[in-house]
């Protein structure tokens, strides 16, 4: 493969920053990430995928940020994983590049983003990835999806109370939900605690992350599913956001 000077720099940045997270990337994985970056740049001219545009920022704030999940969960072979509200594929795609043996499903309600993801899984050579286009509120009531997953991942979709209602129905009892959060998280967790319990979950741990190279703080919030989610959740599309359970309970 012929790399431009820019690509070579991006390449090194990717390897070095992944290394700081203790992730060793093979040459093939680096090539997959570079292809991913190029596809984002090209599709971003036509559809709105991300506001982050420089190659360095895409590497650090999307790819490396996604890989930080590995600090809170381990991705064993065959693990059934759902990335809820994946957008342009974060954090699911970087994790599938790193660990292609997971059984990954990406869910997003936007059709154009789902089209991008279908194209992407072909060009990256990851044909096993499944893509669902629709609302989490609907798929979460679908018997073929409800209580089917061992791990749910979600970044930048909603606050924790709303997310709990969207995510926990998909999880099997004993599974885990990892919400990727920014630099402040304490108040959001306190506000969501009762809702999480109502939906069958329990806060397990919060891991603080400092993003390599840019020293920005993030938090990984890990929730265990201990009991089945009551049948009435999730409510109809839009209701979890409009009338969060936490507010109703107060
Ligand atoms: N996780 C990605 C995208 C965040 S933007 C990232 O971190 O970059 C939030 C995404 O969630 C959008 O693409 C939006 O279409 C999707 N989304 C929001 N609410 C949803 C819902 N109820 N069901 C399915 N997808 C949803």
C-alpha cells in the first residue's frame, strides 16, 4: 500500500497512542484504521457523520477513545455485543478491528449512517458485523433482540437515566452495560441510580480514563444487569427522553 506523508504520521500516532493504552496493533489493523479514517472523510462530505475532521482528532477522539473501553471490559471470543446509537461506528468498529472475534451488532436510527456502516464493514473486511437501523425503544421490545446481549456499549447518545431505559432491556441477566462518559459524571450517576435499579441494573464501577496524547479526562460507567427488566420498559419511541423515569419518580 502507498502511504502519503500524512498517512505515515497518522499511522505512527495511531500505533503510539494505542500502545499507551497497552493495545498492540498489527500492520493489518493499522491499515483497517487508516481505511476507516479515509471513508469517514469521504462520506462526511455527503452525510453528517462527525464534526471532528482532522486526522489527528479522528484518531485520538474517536479511534483511541473507543479503544479505552478495553480498560473496563474484556472482549472474549464470541461475546454478543451491542453498540447502541453507534453513529459512524463508535465505539463498536474500533473494538471490532481490535478484537474481530466478538459478535458485534451496531444499532442506529439514522438510515444514512446505517448505509455508511454497511459499506464500511465490507471495505474493512468485517462481514460478520450486524447492523440494525431503527429506534432502540422498538428493538428493545422485539423478542429476537430483547435480553439477548452480554455487553451493551454506548457513547454520546443520552444521559444515563435515559440510556438505562434504552440499554438494559437488551441485556441478559448477568450481562454488562458500559456507558462512555465525559469528564464529569458524579451527578449524572446519582440522578440515575434509582432508575437503573428499577430497570434491573446495578452500578458496578466507574473507571477514570485520561486520553493518551491529549490528556482529556473521560469516565467509563459499568452497570451490571441483576434482574430482568420489567415488561413495560422501554416505553414508546421518544418517551424515555421526554419523560425520564427519574423525573417521574420524584
Ligand atoms: N456513538 C457515536 C454517535 C453519537 S451521536 C459516537 O460516539 O460518535 C448519537 C447517535 O445515536 C446518533 O447517530 C443517533 O441517530 C443515535 N440515536 C439516538 N437515539 C437513538 C435511539 N433511541 N435509537 C437508536 N439510535 C439512536
